[in-house]
C-alpha cells in the first residue's frame, strides 16, 4: 500500500513506464491524476484516452477501464472485478465497494453509462449496469440487506442487481438486492425499488409501482427523416445562439446531412450525419457526429468546440461512442 501511495505521487510518464514494465496495458493518451492510487493485484487495462482523476482510490483484483472513459477526482472503488466500458463517466464523490465480499462481487458498466455525484453502489454481489444508463445524484444500489440477526428471525438478503439499457434513476433512488430494471425504464425521484421493473415504464413511490407505460411517456409522433431533420435543426440553432450568448464568439459551421452522400470539404466544421455516408474527405480539421451509428470522430478540430457540441447534444439524450477516423 505504501508503494502504491508513493507511485501515485510520481509524474504520470514515470508511472506509465512502471505499469507497462509490470505487464499492465496502458493505452495512448491515458491520464492518471496526482494522488490517484491503483491498488490492483491482477491485471490493469487502461484503454486509449481514459482518465482517472486526482486523489481517487481503486482497489481490485482485475481492473478494466474502456477508451475515453473518465473516473473523476475523489472516487472510491473497492471491488474484486471491475469492467468499465467506453465513454463512461463516474463523477466526483462516488463510492463503489463490496461490503460483504463473495466470489460474485463485481461491477460491470456498459458503454456511455453516467454515474452522477454522491452515488453509493454496493457490489457484495454482481451489479450490472447496461449501456447509456444514468444513475442520478444520491442514488443507492445495494446487493445485500443484512444487519439484524437471522437467529432472531430478521431477514437476510443477497442478490445481484441488473439495470438495463438507457435506464434512468433520476435522484435519490434506492435499488434493493435482487432487483432487475428493464431497458428504458425510469425510476422517479425518491423511489424505493424493491421489485423488478419492466422495460419502458416509469415507476415511482415507496415502494415503487408503475405509474406510466412507455406509450404514455413518449410523444405520439411519427419518427421519420423529416422529424429527425426538424428536431436536429432546432437543436443546432439553439446551440449556435447559446454559444454566441455564453462565449461571445462566432460558432463553427455545422452541416446537417440527412440521407445523402457527403463530401467533407469545409475546414473547421462539424458534420452531423443521419442515414448518410461519407464518400470523400478534402479537409484536415473537422468533426463528425453520426446519429445512425451513434459514433463521433474528431479530426484535428479544437477539442473545446468538439466537446462543447457533444455535451449540448447530450442535453437531448443524444449520445455517442468516441470512434477513430475511418
């Protein structure tokens, strides 16, 4: 432990050399903040451009962090098996720990999962959170319920927790052991979830019960190319207005391409594609956001412009895996 603390104080270029010398995988563009401690017995795999913030602590037998994922500062992870996908964000002051260790103590986070600040996740048993799920501030996920003596008749419960794709735990939600939450479900503020929640519904209450089904939540509209075009145009125009208001500078040129072959021919531009294909590139500074493929690419464009537009799209639930230029 003392050695790990001392290593955490070294410049990252030296730490990277030591990690690789120990047989660990450290990809290109990886960042380890000052005082970030990796106390891992087995293998460490840090994929390209991932980041672990300052003064975070990770204790594990095996640890995998996917490309472009970020663990913020002051995060505590103590779980034997940790597998974190691509473009995941774990915010400040999150605690993930195995209170009661077992052979099934592990954490799996799919691509694009966002864990908001002050979340507590108990991984005494397996916690599986699938892609694009959002775990809101002050939520708690527990895989054990045991404190009072079983010899006095009190219940003792252990069970895996599975949270599906694009699930939203809004704020201060408690998920009990053994619960499965289906894809696209929403658990409203302050809910106590102690039973399985079907996919696509909104649940709320103490305990949580189904309040609305998916048909009652989503807008009764026809999703076609025209709807996609109008909606994206509105978002892009709002972004332009906000950039001018906030930064007092002229926004980049943004090109919306719907169902067409695309030639990239304007430098310092952002291209938003839907059902479109790039057939030619004639420029060296651009970014591409491919809605259909759910991927984005940055080719020499200013990183502030790239991330700013990406974050603005995420306000509307439009998210992307960071890809390589193809």
